[in-house]
C-alpha cells in the first residue's frame, strides 16, 4: 500500500479536484491524505456556486499537523492539481521539497491545472508563472493538456512534431515523464484526440475516440490520479498510459449513457482496476 498526499481543490457536490482523484486512488489500494486548497459547493461551471480558497496559513497548519504524527519518510507520492492562488503554489513547492528531503524516492505528479482551449485561463493570473518557473522543476511526472502545454513552452502546437518538441522542452525543465493530454494536432484522426508520452528517450501516442458529451469536468484530475497509481504499482510509463486511457474511455462511456454532467465515478468504479487494454500506445 502506498501513501499519497493529494493537494487539490475540493467540491462538496460533484467530482473535480480531490473529489475526483481521491476515490480512484483509494479504490486501487492507496492510502490518500487529501489536502484541500479550496472548498466550493460545486464546480464553477454551475450557474451558482460558493465557497472559499484556503489561506497559506491554513494549509501550512494542516501539513504541520499531519506530519507531526506521521513521518514524511512514509509519503510515497505527492499529487498536485488546482492550486487556487500563488501562495498555495508556494506551499506545494515547499512541501514537496521537504518530503523529498526525507524520502528522495517520493514521486511528485503535477497536473498543472490552468485552463483549456475552449475557456482559456480560469485561475488567478499569478499562478501560471509559478508552474512554469518553480513547480515544474521539482516534478517527476506532469500531465498538462494541450492549452497548458502551449503556455508552458511559450508556443503553439499544431503538429505532432511540435508536440514532441514541446514534450522535450518540458522534460528538460525537470520531469522524468511528460504526458500531454487532449492534444488535437494535424495528425490527430477526425473525432479523436491524442495523448502523448515522452519518457526521456521515446515518444508514444494514443489516439483516443472522442465521446460527444459536452462539458464534463474532472477528467484531467482522474487521468493524473490513475497514471500516478499505475506508476506506483510498478507499471512502466507506456503500460500506465494504456491502462489509464482505457479506464478513462470506459468511465466517459458510462457517464455519457447516463446523460449527466458529473462523472459517473462511483457507479463506474470497477473500470479503474480492470486490466483490459482498449487502446495500445504507438511508438513514434
């Protein structure tokens, strides 16, 4: 059993942030310590939502309390997603460094949640530079989407070669594994999107069929959680990606059948552990 500190947003109703990531991690046999960067009533896509972004002081108190009765050496991984503010990012940066000092083998998986192609940025303007200049440099795994990758590398991505160059650029900043999600480039087949993996030596892609279901949120949070979980189980990066993409496709299929806005996370729980590979990665 692995121990994972998950630093993300939290919603009381629905499945985004920790409300999307914690359950799949637990279902796959991990002990998860969720640290909520915000607590909102629901996703910000709803007509009305409310809640608060937690202060830096609050987050540091929680972390201090947790590690007063459990050693940082026992933390096998840190997963970070939506931050909420620059000060939250500073907490993540300091916490990851403190844990890695005690346990150099701890894996830091960073999902740099900033925005997407359709909506643009949806976080505080002082957060993106923090990802680019600090947090990426200490990450072991990153899972940005197409839009976030373009920001992080300061350039547009229209072709597979440009995506490969972007992945190499991100790799050179520090991470050992770069997963770029939701890519749509010239080579992407119609009604598909592309997931790209760069492991420092080879590039792999999966072209995943699109499921026309509108704005369902939390998919990136689940992708990062599953990829981290499979990695912690000892699977190689290609296998981890194949398992994650296959599970995600089944989850979205089930959600679409129900015609609901929120991911069918609980009802579809068995897809997280199934070993059937629906989509094989291609070495390019």
